C-alpha cells in the first residue's frame, strides 16, 4: 500500500502527492478486514496520512482476510472455506452484513466518521450486497464494473452500464468502462489507470462530455505504481509508465477544470434518475492496440 523503495514511497503517498500538485483530492477505498491478520496500529498508521492530508476515505473489503484469520486461529477448517471467499456477494446476506458491520466499526475507529460509500474487493458485489449495505446505512456502492460481470462482479449486467442507478435506497455509481475493437473482437475495458493509456482516458472523458454522460469513475490501485517479482512485493521497482499516465491525467483535469469537475465520493451530489439511453463509450482499435504493445513491453520487470 505504501510502496516504500529505498527512501521514497510509491504507493498512496505518491498518489496523494500527484493529486495535490494539481489541486485535486481522491477517494481512497480503505480495506478494513486486514485487521484480522495484521496489527491494527499498523493499519491505522498506513491510513492516517489519507485522513491528515484531507483526502476522502471510504470502505473497501476483501473477505479473504477474514477467512484467512479464521483458519489461522483454528476457527475454520480449510475444507469449509467458501468457494469464492473473496467475492463478498457470493456469501449469505447475513454473513455480508456481519462483515460490513465489523468493518464499519473499524473504519469509524480509525477515521472518526462513518463511511458513506463502499467498493467490494474484486468488484465482487451482488444484489444481496446492496441489501446488506442498506442495512448498515451505506448510501453509495461503486462495485459494478461491466468488464467483470460474468466473473467476479456478481451484479446483473446492465445495458447502460456507465449510468448510476438506484437499488432501493442505495445508489450504484459504476466504474466507467468503454468498448475497444470492432465487430466480433469487441471487448470492455475499465477506466483503470494501470490498464489503459492516457490517450484512452482523455478520449473517454471527451466522449462522455459530448454525449451528456454526467459521471465518470476512474480507478487506481495503491500498488499500481509498482512492478514486482513476487506476490508479497518483496522485490519491486517503480512503474514509471503508469506514474506518468496518472500525472498526465491529473494535469489534464487541472487544465480543464472548466469542463470536468473532479469530485470525491463524499462530495458527489444526489444523482439524478436517468432513464434516457446514452451511447456507449468507444475507443475503436488503433489506440487500444498501441496501448497493448506498450503494456506488453512494460510487463518486463527491468523496463
């Protein structure tokens, strides 16, 4: 999360540096069930700078931490683990509610306020997750990612996958996706900084502006600025290409603040009920093809 290499941080501290250099603030969806496997004071220390630097914090859960803690403490046998233990939406509504309540209490203890938004780890929410969020008083969910429906995202696929909608009292604010390719080779990409080029991000923002799409949600993981050789990040180095992409995006938003208003989840106004059909966001084939070539080279650790 912090990404310390030598004396420099390449995780959340660098993300905040770049945001602040451009007069922006970000929403950090903070994982709380990790308290089951690491010391709570470590987690609080890692999250403290988000609060102290004036950024937005909201709730994020990876249930795998909870189940790992249960197994190591002898409370659960490995044979009894759920098949998809990190997809919260695959668990019973009661279990989801219990985990969310527990995480909400930890969040309040660390940040001093109650979260209003949630994103599921692996985007693994379902309609039962929205019911559980309603039970504990969370107003916004941002787990719907059309590129992951049919796999880890268990929310039903929607024809208007980029438009916020209401499920009871819960507003779903989807991760923005766009089409790439043509004919039978079309696919969906989420607007994730580590996965798409700056040209694609700029193009999506401009298209959304042209077609009247009111909200665009951009994703960036805390480890996106890191290259690693192992799952535990024991050996890692900076991912300069992704760092530059984020710098370009933030600079673009600063220079075009008259066109695009950058908001955190604690700042967003009540979404409007929108039933009008809006065209899909599309990037064609050429720009995504160039990005794929860059990504392929960038996967080489020493590049």
